[in-house]
């Protein structure tokens, strides 16, 4: 979902849609943690202080799934090789 960063006083913010507020249990006054991933391209919001950060993109996961499907037989054979 594309959201615009807006001016709020001397700061900026992003509006969180009501749907996500309901689904996460967030409400006005809730505290959240905002973390930046190591490559600096993604912000993550969490209610818990421990946030898993990763630079794995949805495109990477899609490609990985295709590779796993294509080479499944070979991967299974490799997994069953006895040393």
C-alpha cells in the first residue's frame, strides 16, 4: 500500500489505515518501534522491541520459490546422499 509522508507540526508522519490498526491492535497512544533494515531501504514497525530485520525482498522469495520448484528433484537427491 502506497502512503504519503505528511507534515505533522515540526515532524513528518504516515497515516496507518484503520484496517491495519484493527488487525494489529494498535490504537491512539500505542507505543511502537521503528527500525531501519541494514541496507537502509525499508522501515519496519513493530509493537515489540525485538524486530527481525532482513534485506530479503518479496522478489527474492518469489525467485527462490521458482528455483526450488524447478530443481526439487535434484535438491532431494542431494539431501539423501550419504557421506
